[in-house]
C-alpha cells in the first residue's frame, strides 16, 4: 500500500517560521520544540469560546452500510 509510505513535501509546501524556511528535518524539529516549549505553560482564556456563538447541527439523512462503503 503506497499510500502509507513516507512522503516528502514538495518544495512549495515547506514550513516557514519567523520568515525562515525549514527544509531539513532536524532543524524543523528544533523549531517545533522551541515553539511548543515557549507556550506550554501559558494560560488559556476559555471564555473566548463564548464569542463563537452556537451553530445548529446538521441533520443527515439515514444511509445504509452498503452506501457508506
């Protein structure tokens, strides 16, 4: 199954952080690690979720298992 193999990103989909391209995996992981560690103890104001409002859920028509497959 080739869809589970490791996939390299095309050059147009590289990761940018602080206006710098991260093309090498070890440099990318260092940037990811430093980004996570810089915010891991920040507090989150959960009240901001109240500003989103409520959306009604969609009603889906019933379908059979055969239709799903």
